[in-house]
């Protein structure tokens, strides 16, 4: 049993699922309001293209309705919904022939990527071009700045697919590493390499932005 | 002694609390003496933290409307 806040949320979720099963329209609207944005973001992270992502999300919501009677509440509803979206999005990638299987993109080299800061060190691995000072380091204020936010979002959009999916789930949505591994079929070690590469790249983009184009 | 380059490669595992004791101790020692690596760690954390504060995208109105329409269809089929 979790702490009271979690139990409250779980009870609230069970009630919402019961209303949905009974065909309550408002329950569905509430569910979309609660999770719709996150699901769209996850789908976009995997298929990249926004209109494909909307189609994926639509299919996923329909699959969720069709499957709601089988939802047993062992996982949180959000995790269950994320799983449906991740599966649909990956099927979509395969169908469009845009993808070798997702797992093949997840080797540490990711096919197209190397450690983003590798040219910042000398031959002995000492800093040659150390990180510049940032004009702002508070996460909240970073996310509030319109231009900074745009720089972050652009950096995420430019990541290789597997890195983009991992950083979106871990840092943006706050899922646990183990959940992400099961959603995306990754090993724990791969998940961490992908996360590190992704963070390093977004950090680099922020550095360029915050140091005023060094 | 690990180099700064090797240290930076460990910083995500460190921030995620996934570093084994030996690496953890080496890292602490290094961070204690190396301000560029400390700055890099702070910036990685700020980056991850900022991502967690991004607002959720809006579900576009036409998608929302389409979903509600599909809901009615699903309900009628039940
Ligand atoms: Zn160092």
C-alpha cells in the first residue's frame, strides 16, 4: 500500500474507470483532459510527425475504450494508456516503413550519434573548452522563458528517435526507468545511455542559447 | 584517475542514483576538485529539471471533437 495521497488517487482513478465502463461521456472527457496532452507528446516523440501522432493517439484512445473492461488496475491508468500509445506508435513506424525495429535504434551509438561533447576535451580527456556559465540555472525559470522553452523543444525534436522517446518519458513525463524499459523494450543499460546522450545534447543546446551564442 | 571526459559520461548515472560505490566515490573525489565538471553536472540537472516543467501540449479541438464522436460510437456498440 502506498501513502494516503496515492491511495486517494487510485480510488479516484477506479471511480473514473467505473464511470467510463458505464458509458459516462464526462468521464471520457475528464480522462482526455488529464492524459490527452501527455499521450500526444509521447506519440509525437516516437513518430515525430505531428499529424501521424494525432492519428496514433486517436487509435490508442479507441483501443483503450475497447479494452477498458480488461483493465485490471494493477498498473496506474496512465501507464496502461502510455503502453497502448507506445505500441500503436511503434506499429505505425513499422507500417510506414520508416523504421527498423525501435530496439535496433537503441544501441549506444544509436546509428547516428556520438557523445555530443566529445570535441570539448583534449587528447587526455581534460576540458579544452569547458562548459560556459549560464545566465539562468533554475529549472522553473528555464521552462518559463518563451525562447528558452523553444530552444529546449527544438533540441528534443532534433534528437534521434530512441533518445527522444527516452528523454520525453523520463524527464518530461517523469516515469521511472523500469517503466520506460518495458514501454520501449529497452535494457536498463541502453535506457541510461540513451538518456545520457539525450540530456547531453539538450544541455548543449541550452548552453548555446544561454551563453548568448558562444 | 578518471579524466573529465570519463567523469561527464558518468554524470547521468550519478544524477539518477545508479552509480556503484566505487564509481560514486571516484566521482565525488573528482567533483570536489574540478569546477568545470561541477558546472556540467549542475547544467545537466537544470536541463532535466527544466524538461519536467514544460507545459503539456493542448489536445487540438478537432481531435478532441473526433474522440468524443468515437466515444458515442463505442457506447452505442456496447
Ligand atoms: Zn573534471
